[in-house]
C-alpha cells in the first residue's frame, strides 16, 4: 500500500485525546500485534491478546483507555474507547486511498451503444462494452473490461469490477458491488431429453438483484427459465458461488464461498450457509436458517433451523454422529464380540 | 424483458383455436400461476396445480382443452393440446427477441490477426482478440471480449459469450455454445517433484469439443498433457465445472454445476452427474451411469450404474445408510446396553 | 497442433544413437501406445505396458535401450536411456512451438497509464488495462485482455494469460504463471452484523505471491482484510480454487482443483491437498501434511499429517470407516438380532 499517515493524522481520525510515547515514523501498514514491524499500526481488539502488546514492534498501537504498560522507544500508544471501532475507521480511510473516487465519463476505448442511457456522474472504464438499451445509474462505476448486455440496468452507486458480465435484460439495484469475473445472467441449465439427445429449453427469464448486494469473484448467477432469478436486498455472496435458474434468495443472507444453489429453490431472509454447502433444487429454506460448511441441504427446512452434514441434519445431532463415525471399526468389533459371547453361552447352556 | 405480444399473437403462435374470456393487455411477461400478475402469461403444465388456476391474476392462461372454470374479468383462457409444449413455443419466440441475430462482420474495436480465417457470415464482436491461424466458421458469434488463441478453430453456428477464452490450438465443433467466462485449454495440472520443487510438465495437448456441446459460465476445460481432452457431441456442462487434462467425456452426457473430473478419467456416453459431484483420476464410468449430487466416484463403474455418496456406492444402499447414519448415537447406546446385560448375566450365572 | 518434426529431428532432440526400422512420416502428434496412429510419436514409459508396443500404430516409438521386438513396416523404434525423460524433452520443444516467444512492446489497443513502469522487454498484449503506478518487470507477458490495477507489481518472466485480473496494490513474484481468468485481490468476505444488516468491513490488505507460483484457470485469491494474503514460492494451485483473506500458504504446496481455504488459515510448506478439499478458517496445517480429495479439514493438523474424509481424520482410519459405512444396515440388523436373542434368553430363564 503506497499510503502513509502521520501519527497525528491517525490520532485525529480515531478521535483520540490520550497517548503515551512517541514515534517519528509515518504509518505505512497495518498488522496483527505479533506480525507488526516498524512503520506499522497495530491494535488490541481482544483482551486475550493483552500479553502480546509489550512485545509488538509496531510504531503505533491502538489500545483501550486504561491499558497499563509502557511503549518501547520510538513507539506510540494511542488510547481509544474501542480499538476495533477505531481500526474500522482507519480502514475506511485506507479504502478511500486504495480505491480513489473514479472520474465520471466514458473512457474512449469503451464500446458504448449510442442509445444506452449513461448517467452524467457514471464512470465507464477502459475497454467496457455497453450494449443497446442499457441503463446506467448515477455514480455507477464500470471499472474495466466490463460487459453490460442489451436492455440491462445498473442502479446508482453500483461498482462492477474488471471482467464482470451482466447479460441482456438483467436488473441490478443500487449500491451493488460485483467483484471481478462475476457472471450475472448466464443461461439456466435446462434440457429436455428427446430421441437420444438433450434439447435445450430456452432460458428467457432474467436475474434481478436488489440493493446493497455484493457478489464475490467468479460467482455465477443464472437467468430464470422464465420470470426471475432473485437476490434480495443486502445479501452478500462470496467467491465461486453458483446460483441456479429461478432461485429466490431473500434479504440479508450470507452465502460463503463455493456454495451451489440448484434451480428453483428459495432461501428466505437472513439465511447463512457455510462454504462449499449445497442446496438441492425445488426446496425452501426457512428464515434465519444456518447451515455449516459443506452442509448438503436436500429438503425443506423450517425457519430458524441449524443444520450440518450431508444430507443435512440438526447441527447438534450431526456433531454427535461425526464423533461416533470414526469409532465404527470399534463398534463392529464390539458387536462381533457380543455375537460370539452369545454363541458360547448357547453352546454352554445346550 | 422489453417484449410484448398481443393475445392474438400468442394464440397464433401456439396454434390455438379455442378460448374463453378476453384481455386487452399486451403480454409482457411469463410467470407461474401463483406469481403471475396483470400483463403476464401463465400456464397449467401439471394437473396437480389445477386448483391454482381460478386464483391466478395472469392476463392470459394456457390451459389443456377441456379445462372447466371461468376466467376472471379481463382474463383470457387459451386452450391447447399441451400447455407445456405451447409454452416452449412461446419461449423460443422470446429467445429470438432476447438474442437478436447478430450482424455479420468484425467490430472495429476487435483485434484480429491478418491471417485468421473468418467466415463472411461470422460476427466478431467488440473487443475480441482473434490470434494468428485461427479458423472461425460460418455464422459463428464471438459476442464481446472473447479470446481465441493461435490456430484454434470454432465450428459453424457456435456462440461464444462475453469473456470466453479458447486457448491456442483448441478445436470447437459446430453449434457449440460457451456461456460467459468459460476457459477452454488452460494448462493441465501436472508437476514432477524433484529436488524439493514441483517442476512443471509441459502441457502440449489440446481440447477438442464436439458438435452441439454447451458449457456453463466460468467452467474450465484443461488441455491435455499431450494428445486430447475430449468433450463428445451433444454433451451439456453446467457452471463452474472443472474438467482435468486428458479427460474423455462421451456423447450426450449431463454434468451439473461445480462438478470436478480429475485427469485422464473417461465418461462414456449418456453419463449424468449431479451437482458438486467429483470423479477421481484415471477411472472409467460406464455408459448411462447416473450419480447423485455430491457423489464422489473413486473407482470404475459398470455401464448403467446408479450411485450416490462419498465414496460412491449403489444408490439404494446409500439411501439406506444415510437414514441409519443419524441413528449412530442410538446404536452405540444399544450396544452398550447389550454389553452390560451380558456382563450382568455372567455375574448372575457365575 | 500445427507442429511437425522429422524422425531425424526427434532423434537429435532426445540424443538417441540407436534405432531400428524407418519412417518417412513427419511426426505431427503425441499419443499413448494404444491410441497412436500414423504420424504420431508414442513411448514406453512404464514396463507394464510392454505388451502394447507390438500393436501400436505410431510412426515413431521411444523405447528403453535393450527393448526386444521388431517395428512394423513404416515404423521407427528410437532407443533412449529413459523414454519418459526423452518425452519431456520433446514436450518442452513442443511447448515452445505452442507458445512462441512474445514480441516485446505494448499493443496499440492496450490501455496503459502514462506513469506505469513497463520493462522494455515486457509484452503488453491486445486490450490489456494497466493502471497508474503499476510495475511490470522484464520479459513479463500480459497475453490479452489482462487487468493490472493501481500500484500492483508483476515480477520478471511472469506470464498472465487472457482475462486475468490483478487488483490494486497486489504483488506478484518472478516467473509467476496465472492461467486464464484468475482473479488476484478480490475483496475478502467480511461483514459485521448490525441493526439487521451486514455492514462491509473494508478489505484494505493485499495479496503477495512468491516466485514460481502457478495458479489455475478461474481461481480466486482474496486480498487481506489488512496486511497480507500470501502464496509462498513454488506453490502450484489448480483451477477454480478459492483462497480466503489473510490466508498464508507456504512454499511448494500443491492445491488441486476446486479447493477452498477459508479466511486466516495457514498452510505450512509442502502441504498437498486433493481436489474439492476444504479447510476451515483460522486453523494451521503443519508442514508436509497430505489430505485426500474432498477432505474437510476443520482443526489444526500436526506436521506430516495424512488425513481424509469430512471432518478429516487420519487416512488409514478413514479408509476403514469408509469400508464399514455401507455395512451399517447389516450392523443395525445384527444388533436387533442380539437384542431379540437376549430377550428370548431372559424369557426362557425366567
């Protein structure tokens, strides 16, 4: 990161009024207590790491008010109410440095259809393609090499990173953030088997994405067979996730990396699925359900369910099963021993 | 979708001669019986949803000849032999509206090698790269930002969507459809371990894809170490699927999303694998084999196999095991009880 | 492959001094003993395929010195110390034909910031984007449609294939090879739940990739929340792999296709993970650990571990459990029978 802040700037950012020690270093990096070195800022976010503070080599340490101990030479302690919150404030500032506000306008290398509607405050970066009938809202940022297909729309303040594809007719809400390589509106996987061949069922629906949705790198969202594939407001999706056609995902869900949701399934609001989980087609997962990493959900789940395993079962039960599983060889031996004992007993008694 | 048809146009499309009721709405969307609203077309594709017909708010309902009941005011019933077939006819028409026939020619922003052979009826869209020695067949559509590497060939009527990469020397058949972000011809994963390092084994084979193959968004097909990685005619592959080097996939297979096929394995014709399944390297899966979602196939399978689970076992057996699995805690208790009883019995008898 | 070598050229490449038979064919392909046909070269790499040599239709066969038997008419046997090594030498030559040395310079269709530092020997291919402050080393090859973001750096002799995205500030070592569609530096998946919404935690760290790293097609490597996501020297990663934020991967690891490594986990040097494996967040996997395909690692592993299954347990134990698993229905029956016998015994004795 080519960003540097003076110790005074940091103190001002976090609204600190108390400090101990001094540093002349500019702060050029952030690191954990044990990893930090000269020029780094670090913080005590969790009391259990308290003993690591004395040994850190960071130039600036964010500490809770009242933390005892003395900084090393050339080290500054900055005291705040909540070091984690202070860190978030600094990160937000760093983010603005990392991703400076783009300059509005269409890059001369972009290929934009004459009838596309591009808001005056939007940025169309280099080598983007914007097809006919597209609607690009205020302050939208198509970063570079983005494709937006015929009649698609992108809501205001959205940011589409390099290599994103938004296919024809699809609709993105406001403040949508698509990480690099995301595909929105690929065809659903639908064929009818006839005379020894798989004949394609046309996929003529669209994808509609709500406000404040974020989708991770190289994830794919299929258009509906007809009607809609929907991602609700505030839902966050990680990398390499597959969402099948006609899936409905509610609001404020969290889907970790490499999840697959098969066609026509519904996730109600506030569902959280762990990495590499899978959801079968045509099922409904109730509001607030949680599933562990790798869970394979194969049937409807009531609201508030908490499941794990493949096929997914209640979480606590699955944990008990997982502990017993490796003891199967022992169990087989025990049952064999019982059988022998009974056989011996019979022989004896007969 | 910016497409609208009058009720009369719909009736003509599906060849209907009988109707009941009337609507003045243009049909602007398709939706399920329970989701449809004014301006939508819906249909009764399965008798079990019969009771939903009376309540639908669609402006036009496709119904089987002989269906009883009266349309709501402003609603038109259109009678046909088979509403599902009628719907497919309408979808095909919508598809033509969604994806209008591209205009032949090379977009001025594309980068095309002078010695590439581009058929006169082909379309090379904006910001595509076509390298030296490439062969592009009649009516091929490279939509936008597609890459076709040195000496590769793309058969007639194929459609490569935005962001597709076809690497050097690879060969695509006719009517191949690659969804956005597909990578054909990445290097196989091959290294030899020597002196503490993994030394790369050059991957100098190619990928050969047959006619009528479709590959889903962001899937990856590795080139062979040498010789061929092959996808047979008519095979359909979903999103985020990984095909390793020297894999041979037969004709008319179906591979659902997020499947991985490790190097040098063979799938014979008509194999169907569920989502997130995996196939180990160097094995052969017989003709017509079916594997459930998430199945992990680790050894050869005879033609016509039907398997599930990891490692994959016969489907019906796996279903029985899956039902018993959650009862392991109970089984351990029962065995413990038996052991105690026998111990007691011994004490008593001694 | 449009490459042809005469039999004499092949003999010279592999340093052979002994041969039997003769061919006038130019060698245009490589294939296995049983697949090869006229114009192909084949080899005997493993003694167990010895009997296949007599039947091969290849025009040229690489054989170990001392191999008996006579070539067919029009077939040439070429004798070498080690046919596998000889084949690797030929593959290396073919690779140079497949991927000719790129011509240095910036393609006129590329979009390169005026202040980017591009080494004179580097090649910036068509339709690439190189942002401000970027550092491109000697002989680097950005093949086509590659994106390199603000202040990122790419070490000498690296090769970034079509569609690769290297996001702002990320650092690539020397001789790094990124297959098509790789995303380096997407945001980590981090949110804080507050007032019913997931609020984004800014991801302001970077990705640092060592020397001699190769990453497979469409894989994604997230930037750190702050500080670093690290891939060590010599590590090789296959296609569609997900590496979470703040992950540390050691040197000379092998990660097969579709693996996911959750945030903040550490893999020490020489770790090998099979395809579709998963590693939970915040754990440490000791040096030289091996995990089978599909393994789900959920806790710290000591150096030299060898595990399998989900959750991962020692490999040999998992193999025993996997064999017993399908016998669960039998075990339940046996326990039921024991219970009945004991009940009967009690009845009899009472």
